[in-house]
C-alpha cells in the first residue's frame, strides 16, 4: 500500500498517484491508495484539492481534461472540500467507476505468450512479434554457423524455418556443431538439426529438404519465393551467384555468411527494404512551439503567468512557459517569425525565464521545477519544425510517380503523406501526438496532452482519407491499409527509411581494395579461397600435408582476382598463411558470435524495425576486432591539389573546441551548425577518437543535416584510411563558414601523409602515392620534385625528414628510459 503519511507532494507526484489509482485493474490497489490518503493529514488534503480544482481561467475544466470519466465523477472534482472525508469519497467514486470500466483480463493463451516473450516485446512490440511469428526463414546448409543462426531465431518465436542440406553428419560437424551428436554420424545433417532446433520452442515449425541447391534452383525456383528471408553458409562461388540472381528478382533478402577459422563475415543483399519504426537513439519531441496549430496557440494564449497565484504558477507546464518567453523575445527583437538559434540568443531566453521565477519576501527564489525544466529545454524545444533530410529524399522518390496495384503499402502511404505535406501540413509532417512528462497538475497536463492527441488524430485522418482515395484509383481493396496502420505511420513519419542495396552477384566482377589494412582484405582472401575451390575442388590446407604447398596456389588465385578487378594492391602474406592453416575449420565460438549478429539482422528485416547493417560485417576473433564495410564496383577517381594561394596558414581552433565543448556540457546539446564546426575542428587537429565519440552524442534528429553528415563521412574515411573517399568529400561544395577549414584539413592530411611516407617508406609506387595524397600524376611528380625526391620506373624514393631533437639524449638513454617505464607499468598492472 502506498504510504503518503507526512509527505509533501507536488502536482506531478499527485498526478502520477491519481492516474495510477484510476487506471489500476485491482480494487485492492485503489482501496490501498484511498486508505493511505484517509490516513494523511489535513494539510495533505488541502494540497490534493489545490492540484485537482481549477483555480484560474487558464486551467481547463475537469470535464474537458479527464477522458472516459462520466459527468458525476468529474463534477465531484469541483466540489471537493478541504476535509479528508470528501477526499476519500472522491477517490472511491473514481476508483469504482474506472474499475467497472476496466476490460476483463486477457485470455490465458495471451497471458502465457506475453510472459514467454516479455523481454523482446519491449523491443519490437506486438506487431513486430506477430511479423516474426508469420515469417518463414530458409537456411542453406546446417553447419555450426547455420544452426547458431536458427537457434537465435527459434528462441524468440520465428514462425517456421526450412533447412536445405544434402550433406551427412561427419566427425568435423560433431567437433563444432553443438546440435549434433556422435551417435548420429552418417545421418542427414539437416534432418537431425531440424528436429533438435524444434525442441527449443514448440511454437516453431521446422522443415527439411534433402536436395542440392543448384538442382532446386533449376527444377523448382519458385520455392524460394515462399520464404521471408534466405540465409546461407558454406556456399561455393557458382551457388552464390545463381542464388543471388534468383532472389534479387523475387526481392527476397539474402544473407551470405561464413565462419572460417578465427574469421567470420556476413553479407546482406537487399534490393529494397522499407522501415517505419527505426527506433532512433535520440529524438527530440514534436512540440511545434515555432508554429503551434490553432487550438494549441489558443491554449497557450489563455494563460496569464503574471496573474496566477503561486500554487498554479508552480504547476504551469513548461511548454506554456517556453511559448510565452518565445513570444516576448520575438517582440523585443521585432521579428515574429524568428527562432533563437545562436547560443547567445538562447541564453537571453534562459535569463528571462530565470528572472520570472517567483521570489520569497527575503528575495530568494521559490523552487519552481517547471521553470527549471523550461530552462533545460530551451536548447531543443525551439528547433524549427521542418522535414528531416531522410524523409525529404523519400518524398522525392521515383516510386511515387506511378503507383500501381503491385505497389507496396509503404509507398502508397508515402504518397498520401506527400500530398498531406504539400497541402494541409504546409510543408510539415503530421503531429506526432506524444508529449514528454513534465511538472504540472493533472488537469493542465491532460488538457495539453489531449490537444496534441486530437491534432495527431486529425492529421492521421487526413492521410487516411488520401490513402483510401489512392487505393480506389489503383483498384485495391479498402482494407489493404487499415486506419491503425496509418496512425502508426504518421506517428513515426520522421523515422521513415529506405535502404537499397547491391546484388552480390555483381561483386564477382570488379572490386576496389583501397586500404589493405582494413578487414576488406579478408573478404578478398575468402574470394580467393572460393576461386581455389573452383579450380582444385578442395579448400586450401584442408589436408594437413597440403598446408604449405597450398599457400602459393592460394596466392596465385588471389592475384588473378586482383588482376581481374584492376587492383594493384596485394594482401598480406601472413593472412594468407593463416587461412591455409585454418583448413576450412569452423570454430563454435566464432560461429556463435556471428550467428547472433546474423539473427539480429534477420529480425530487423522481418519486423521492419531498426536499421539493418548496410552491406557487410566482418569479425577477426584473434584481435577481437570487427568492421563494417561496403563493397562496390571499382571506379578510379583523381582529385586536384589546392593551388598555393589557397593554402591557409595553420589555424588555431583550440578556442573553438573549448567554447563549443563548454556549451555542450552546459546545454546538453548543440545545434547542427555548432556540431559541424566542432566536428571539423576535431578533424583539423586529427582528434579522430574525439570526433567518433562526438557523433555518438549528436541527437538522431540532427544527424540528417547535410553538412554535418558529410563531415562525419570524412571522419569515417580518415578513420578507416580511405584517403580517396576523404579527399572526394573534402572537395565537395561547402558553406562559406566551412570552406576555409576544409581546405586546411586537406592540407593538414597531405602534410602528415608526406611526412609519414618520408619516414617509413624506402620506396612507394607512384599510383599509391597519388591515392594517399589525393592528386593526379602530374601534381604528384611536382610534389616529388619540390621535395627533392626521385621517381623512377613508377616508384618514388623518398628522403627521410629528420626529426627535431626533443632533448631525450642518445638512443641508449632512450632505451634505458623505456625499460624503466616498462618495469614500472608491469609493477602497477600486477
């Protein structure tokens, strides 16, 4: 029972207790709160009365605020006296009336399902779980990796799976696959795995097809059109190419997965994938303070903050405070459409809000939480309501021009949304309809929340009417898209996302390998292994006696691939040796980790929630290192070096970094322009780690800003040493504010690269030098000449730049100091 004796509760606390009481399904819970209130002091009763009874014209009537209560219960709110007995009667009345209105408990089946899947329902909701339970996943080859993937799908309740596998269980399978046992050696691998996987969850149906994949693609290709997702493991080159072509035409997602020794990878093929609920990490509330709809503006204008008594002043929603001070600030500067964007402008409003807090007779301020909330919310509440960049691009998509009966419901809803934005929305999305919690009394909060709900319902209805008209125009049934679908769509309209991928089969033509230090090198080696198998019908190192002889054969296969793709880079010999040593072995720990990652991506695709990995994911277990990369067709591009008169003097950006970091600490967030400046300053000072962590702090709504996103792309390219991509982005068109620092960033990268090459290279290929410096051949030769280096037969011989003496003494002294430091570090760690 809730104990309120001797407590001093404000409006928001009483509101929470009030709502908890009237919405409770249990009479005992309501009675417990009632008895606790009855035991409270008279002063508590007075506090409850003041928070429940409207005392100013700005406070809406109780009949307008509480939805679902009948007039007798609501009218009693205005007749509450100061006595505890009347409070008890009021609370009992509301409790009994709402108890009678509570629906009957859910059926035992629903309750059991909710208990069983409770944790995941919190992630993707009932609709996501329903999508999962109606999905049918196809697994090709029940290897250790394959069964780990299915295990992580069966447990959360995938509807059905089908295993296509014509192999029998071997001793190698027993050593890596926990779903197979030694007494099953010689039996069909897919059949046994299917039986044991189904034992994990009786809600899942398992099927098994004992057939060769290529034969199925030839005789029964339509089978694959019945699956929601297809995932493969341990496929050969021809099988991957044929399956990729077939599933691309069906628009069925394909995941090609591998577990090879200490290395694992996943490649996702998506022709088109649409999402409504992407669950962004940071999303600002949709408050519309810059452009309030008519009813909201009338509600704000009904408040007179100066005329309110102290009790009501303490419980005014902070949105009202923000709107009032925004209007005051606009009147002061003489611009009714202006929004505070700069830090100084927002600081003026903060000071005005702070000065409007009521004071005691001795001059000290009252503790008004609602005004403190308003001060904290200034930084995000005054953001201009506009279309996010991701939504703007979707509304311009070519698929909206010619809708047909074959169009997906997503694009029909997007077309209706575009019509709404162009007409009723006046260039804005439908109102989201949600309101953050805030310090306010119950009636003020509910009345404000109701305004947002009503406007959201009105906007959703307008979109729904347009959807119905579109369905009629393309001869589809009216129930193709339900009203509930539209409400969800409108609520999450700012999160819309469309991913269009590339076909895996196209990768077997020409590729790029700009950075041999990235994990894409492992992808190249695996492609070489596929070529090796195509030529020798065995994997390199699969037979112990053939490990060393297979190394040069694998090198030849990789060299042929690189030559076909037009790449001059080479892979590391150590990596090739390591893969030959693996001998196609599959480690359960690696398969388990990759299996979990793959199952996550499959669930994202099935539920159409959360953004899936774009293209490829790799893991090297020996270093516990992973990477995402995008495979693309190789197109050589060269860029010009800035002329000498464009090269600026070294910039001092330390004061910019310090000022913006302090602003972020004080405000909790910055504007998109401020984040862009701070990000650029980090790149100029080569603080890539700081830039990476800054991106994680940027609110999701701001990440769609074009210039901020471009700067982040430069940081990613520098982090992964993709110099060509970095130079390409830097040479894009920038605003007048950012253009000078972009030129400086490029010059700084070139200077650091030149210094690195001079110190660590005895010779370097001319084309690689061009890539690292972002210049063409002629400019590269000029740089070589100006540095006094030599270039012969396509190779550059740098001259080492002498490092300045740092006063550390001779090499022996430095070595002695390092030994002392190492000993001290070892002592601390142990």
